[in-house]
């Protein structure tokens, strides 16, 4: 990983859709750069030829038996959970496409 | 009668059978105890007393008809606030889910219900299971019953503290990097993280999907074994849940422990380990030698890399897992949102606490364009090396013994401004999650300040019976399991 | 124009499965909002995906149909982006290793007229991968509504190489692709129902150049004619930009069919940093090679192959085969009928004329053409009809009437003929009497006939046909009249 890497806090906060106050950005920048500094010890490891481990299990081929329709929720579940709903649909501010 | 909350499951079942007392009486005793100590402990976020008593009544009714559902029937089990129980709040100790009620049961909860267990309350934790001290909860901190100024560990701090304080008989928690074993050690109870895939994760709100496991807390090893038996099942709703023959972990404990080879990884006894903890764990290991087991020194050479590997993988997965909490379908929605972008960012900015935000930021960063290979991919490769270390070790030994934590419980606020030092306190527990192995923590002594110390027993994949047996042998030859905090 | 357009398409196709890709909730088009969800579809806390194997098989079948190679292992990645229709704010998709690689689609360009076969060419594909559909947004004047019914429906995303060079080629490609997919039974590809959706990447370069220009991506092309218009619009727009000495901006543009124009979606042009990583909840699937072989063997004949075979085996003309093979249902109906009665030309004619006429006549207004399976028409019925015509029981004229009746009621031709008394009258006694009457009443025609004008006999036939309501067998009638005239001499 690149040395002297310091995190672009605004870019990452944007990607993560997290509104942070200026104060939060300040403390977090320092803390994250600290932590990233600690991560640098990984650079010393020779990982050539090593398979990345994406799963804790060495298991394959798990799927649902049969393509059969199962139970569904009543639309009232969506209505009850949603902060705002209308006509059985979730309402959000107008999405500009 | 009023001390029923102190008993272990086998004693309670005997009492039920003898008609010495009922489940309702047990539940009342637990409720009464909770009322008297909870003000100091704050182990619970919610308690539904009425429902608990109803469940106890139903258990008594089954028993009177000879239809008892087994050893857990009528026993209160505390539930970490990260597991979905139908029609109950599921807040993950976060403001984000302040008013969320789960419309379904987690599979492990379904299993507990089928065992007749009383689903008892919602236990406090670090928000979304992110933390090692239960200080990151939107619902207040939980105190360590052995010293109210100390943290109970985390993230399953409420699960550990409630068992230690007698506010429940047993409880369940989740362990992503030590979140069961570390609080168990710091609260002087037994806590176990099973092999990845043994207990369904369906209904467990994901923190890091490739690391998370559900597991039991109890005051005795046998109670954990009984609870584990109920939690284990093959679940078609979880692709990572394995199909395995059911094992009777509790029965295995009745036969004497065979002679084993126990590995002591030298990397876990080096600098940074508190001298008192070192002494206590070392003398516990010595006890095994006196019992005729062979003790060998082993090496897990990549141990020191566990913290970076863990915090890269866990935060990367978390950044994606927690994206669904966005204010749209069910979580906290900001009132200050003019457009969609603000709705997302403000809701998340308001709903999440500092540690969760920090980890989401870290995880987002390590996956972002230009950094993926250097951080995430490299961490996955080193994860393979860490698993390889364990595979080699288990060619040689039957189980591995280590301290569970480098120090006993620390004071509240001591590390909360220094996330890196907090992360380093998980150093002994996270490699087990990275390798997907089972491990438990069992109390092996107390410091001069009367703080409990735990020993971690790590097993082969699906070696739950072995590590329970190892811990049980020590427990029954010592009296630590009978010690109670004075509250 | 001095520029050449280079076009690549991305086509999303909904796979026809009974349940969703990662949960057992069913999907059906047009159901009322949020009636086809469950905890997994809504991405509720704690839920986990479990794979629907049928979706993998359907996608593999599609890949095989399009000549792709099938990956050894089927893996899943998360594509992370926030959008209100995405329940988890990540999409389960295949980034690193798509299920199907390569492949190509045979297209036919329009000929110089409808009756003339156009040029054929193979268009190269890059890949096909599987992913889950998001929900559906509807916009009102002041807010947006989300329906999650569609969320989690399995999609195959087909990505072409930049191997199309005009809007006509893009149209030919989409028609050919659609037909292939329908033939393979993988999707109904109804674009109006969102079963097939297309994005188009367009760039221009100077003719003769090999380099690729800066491309733009068109979205919201929900019909084949939209694809055509949007590409044409974009070619003109980019040409104008280049002509003015400026350069094309890489961007996403949205097609507005009502305004017949596209506009830039600059708002969505912020960083496309999807932070892909392997999904930890789904385990890899090893593709069973034997099973892939079986799927390969079960593939239907490709439409252009079928068309060539019909031309060769049955000597059917292009005009007929192009109609027959453009629709799997029609050509399957043809083959089933042919299996019952061996008269390819006659059968093909009935299908491409009478059957198509009835199908369109009975389609509801605004609806796409009626399917054969929605009617009472059966291959057995058509085979019997062709048989009775060939045997001379009824004339071709009467057969049209029988066809309509049969199409509507599903009755057998023989029973219709019987009921309505439509069989050609072969009762020579009755006809002989009518013929004699005709001869007697038209001596002029008789003498013309005897003078060598053979056509004059038609004047005698008319009244007989009229009297028998057309049931007289024309060949027999001809023979009988001649015999009687000669006899009368
Ligand atoms: Mg795409
Ligand atoms: Zn796509």
C-alpha cells in the first residue's frame, strides 16, 4: 500500500453516504490515518502465490432446492416499517434521473 | 427459593422434575434479581416481563402434561440485541433502529423457542457489535458486575454481564472478533464461539458476514454445552450453515477427558500480556500437565498480523452490510432531507454512532478504487496464511490454550478515545474468527483486584466437544465457577 | 458523413423463473405494489440470500444458445452503490468472473425489399453475467414511490463488444437476440413489461480509423424503436460536436421518447466507485460439466438455422420461412402439423396466411398479437384440414371458411364439413341432371365449345356451381360436362 497515504475523508464519506461534521472529519482523519499506519505491517508479508480467502468455509454448491414460489409479506409489512408510505409504496423525496 | 437465579440448568431441571419449584417461580426469581441489580449493571435494553412470565407458564403447563421439550424448557435465555425475535424490538443498540420491530425470528431463536427456552429481554451491546467494551451503545454503558467502574468487555457486554450478575441463567451473544469470549473472560463466565457454519446466521444482523457466529454464555461449561445443542441446526436460509450430524455436547462432558496434546502458542505469551493474567493462565496450563496431558509449545507465526487483517476484512464487509440502514425502508430517517442524497447521508450521519461511522469509513476506504488490492485483497491472502498456521498446529495438537485477553477488565473511558488501542485488545481472539475455528473462554482465576481472568481454548473445526471437555475438566476441579460478584 | 458509429449494447433480460434469485418470493408482472416481497427481498436486518439454481441453469442455457463458454465456477460479487430502489444498497452480481464468456449472435440486415433476404453477419459478445433486479421507482410531481415487487428477479446481463456500426444493425441484433432467447424459453423478452431492457454505448470515429472515440451511454431505451431513435439522435449529436471542433464528453444520457431527444445525466456522473468484493454470504457454485453438456444437447435449433433448413428441406421460399421462423410458436406449430401430415407447402401457407390473419383479427386492440396457445387451434386440426383439401373432399375456397370455424371453436374440420354440409358433392346423378339442364339452356356456349373454344365450358359450370353452393368438385364437373356435350352430338 502506498506510503504516506492519508485518507481523503470527503471522498470516502461521500461514497459511504455519511454526513460528518467538520469536527468529526478532523478526529476521524487522524484516527483513521493512525489505524492505516498500523496496517502497513501487511506490506512486509510475502503473499505471492497465496490464494485470497473470501469465505471461512471451503464449501461449494449450496443452493435452494427447487424453483418454487414461497410465502410473501402483506404490503402492510412494508407500510409499517417504512418511515413514510403511500398506496402501499415507500415514499422518498423525488429522485431526479 | 429466592436464589433460584443462581442455579445451573441441571439443578433447575431437577427442581422442576421434583416439583420443588416451577418455571414461573424461577422466572420471578430472575426478574426480582434483575430489578435489584439492573440499575447498577444496565445489561438490558428492553425487558418484556409479561411475555417472560407467560412463556414460563407455558413451560410449566407442558411439564405438567409430561410434554417437556428438554433441558432448556422453562429456562430464561437472554438475547443480544442483534438477533431478530419476531414482534420484538431489534435495535442493535443503535439509534438507527430505535423503533424497528422484527417481523420474523432468527433461526437460532426459532430453535430456542422449539426447545421451550424463555426468550428473555434484549441485551446491551456495542452498536452493531462494533466495539470491545459496550461503551458504544446508544442505550448507555453496561457495567462489569465484578467492578462497576470497569467495562464488561464487548461487544456482547450485556450478555456476559447479565449472566455474571444473575439477571438470567444463560444468554446468547455473537462473536465476530472475540465479542463473546472477551466479555466472558472479563465478566468471569463461560462464553463460546462455535465453528463458522455451525449455527445459522439467519436473523443475526450482519457485522462481518465471513466472521460472525452466534454462541452461548453461561456460568458453567455444561450449561453452554446444553445451550449450544439447541442453537445448532442446518438452516436452508443460510448458505454458510453446514449440514452435520447433531452432537450431544453435554453428554460428552459426563465421561472423563482423554489424554490430549495441548499447544501453547509462544506468540500469545510475549510482551503486552499483563503479568497477572500471564501467571494465572500459565498456572491453569500447568494444571493440565499435572493431569497427564502433554503440553507443547507451538508457533502461530502470523499472529501479529491478525489485527490489521481482521480490521480490514471486518470493516470492508461491514461497510457494505450496513449500507441497508439508509432511512428508506425501515431505519431512522432524517427530518432534514430535501433530496435523496441528503436523506441517505443525513439519516446515516444522525443514526450511527462514532465507532460505527469510523468502521464504515475504514471499510469503504479499503475497498475503494485504487486501494482494494493493497488492503482488502492482501488481507484476504494473509487470512489464508493465518488459517494455514492453525492447520499446521492442529497436525500436532488437539487444542490450543491461550489467555483470552491481554489484560483484565479495564476502566470505563480508558480506551474510548483511542480506537487503535481498543482494536489491539482483541489481539488474542480475532485469529480464531479469521480461521473459522471454535473457541471458548473459561474462568481460570482472579487478579488481586478481584477481576476475573479467562483462558481461551481453541479447537479444530467442529471440535466443540473437545474444547468443552477441556474447559469442563478444569472448571470442575476448581471453584471459580461458584464465585459470584457481590452486588 | 465522414464518421463511422461504433455501438455496443448492454441488454438486461429477466429470466423466467418461478421464484426470485435469492429468495423464494414469486414474481409476476403487473401485481399490485409490494405484494411480492419477503424479508430477504426487502433486505431486512439479518436476512441472507440463498441461490435459486434454476437462474444459473437458465443463464448457462442462454450462454450456450449464444455460443459462450461457461465458467468453471459461478461466483458472486457485491456492487456497492446507494439507490432508493436497491434494498441492500448493494447489488449481487458477477464482476470478476461472469458465468458466460464470449459468444456471438447471427443477425440479418434488412434486404432490399421485404421479400429479399438481407446480408447475414455475426456480432461478437463480450460476456453474460447474472445479477438481481432492483425495485421500481415511480415519480410523481413532488416525490418518488418505491415498489419492491421486481427486486431480486434474476437478470442476465448480455454485454456485446463494440461490434455494431449503425442503428439498423442494433435493431437487427436486438431482433435476432430476442428471437434466440424466446426460442430457448429463457425469457419472453417483452420490453413493455421490462423483461428486456437495453442500454446503448455510442461513439464516433473517422471512417477508416481503428481507434475508438469517446463513448456515451444511453439509458431508458424501452423499445426497439427507442433504441433506433436514440442511437440515430446520438450519432447526429456527436457528429455535430466533433464537427464544431469540440470533443465528446463521456457521460450517461437518458432517452426521452416523448421529446425524441436525450439529455445528460450529469447528476449521476459522480464517481462510479462500486467497491466490488466477493459476497461472503453466497458460496461459489462449481458448474457440473456433464450437466452443461446436457443443457447443450437440449438447446433448440437456432432460428436462422431452422430457416435455412426449411428452405433446403421443403423448398419453401424466403418470404414464407422468414415469417415462419421469426416466431418459435409458429415454426413449432408448423413442425408438429408436418409430423401429422406431410404437406410442407400447404401447411406453411395455411400458417403464414390463414393462421396469422385469424390471430391478428382476434387480438385485442393495443395488445401484442394473440399466441396460438391462447386459441383453440391445434396441429391435429390443421393437419386434418390440409388432408381433406388434398383428398378433394372440399375446395380451397370452402377450406377458408372451415379454417375460420375451426380456429374459433376448435372443432375438427371433418365435423364442421359434416355439420354444415360443406363436402364437395360427388353425387354424379344429381350433378348430371344439373349439367344437362345447363347444356340445354345455353346452346351458344355448347357450340362455342365444340368450335374449339375450351374456355366456353366455364359458362356452363357457373350455374351448376351456383346450384350446388360450390360443393361440386370442379375437376369432376369439368370432365362430366365434356362427356355430356360429346354424348349429345
Ligand atoms: Mg452494466
Ligand atoms: Zn446490470
